[in-house]
C-alpha cells in the first residue's frame, strides 16, 4: 500500500463544519449583528444557529442559505473564505482556481 504524503494529518485538519461556523460568526460580528437577528431572518432556531457557528451542528443547504442571506453575503463568498481557511490550515499554497476550469466541470 502506498502512503500519500500530506502536509497535515487527519487529526490536525479542521472539520469543515467548524470552519464554516467560524466564518459565519466572523461575518456576523463584523456586521455587528446579533445571533437573534440572524436566526430570525434565516429563519432558524437561535440555539441551532449558535451550534452551527460553534461547529457543533452541520447545517442543511436550506439553513445555510438562510443564514448567508440574513448576513447579506452570497453563498459563494462563504465557500471562498472557507476554502481559503482550509488551505491555510492544510499549509497548502493558496492559488485561485481558474474559473474556466470550474465551468467546464459543472
């Protein structure tokens, strides 16, 4: 069996739900919105949104869409920031993905 050399081990790699939650919280705080305001606009239970932000719960695509809409950001911006943070944590060089390459595969 071949061993794949990776920059980090699985134990060092953050879970995507934790990174997503961190980005959501950072955006909310930057926009000076309360958890209650976001939860009501999403609409989602306040406790659930709190758990999403803390990386405890993994939101459905519908809930995630509601949260980013309440935050006033496009879903693509959330994923772009999550991707950037994951690359940094994985110690990968951060290079933009060619848009034409993405469009060919969608």
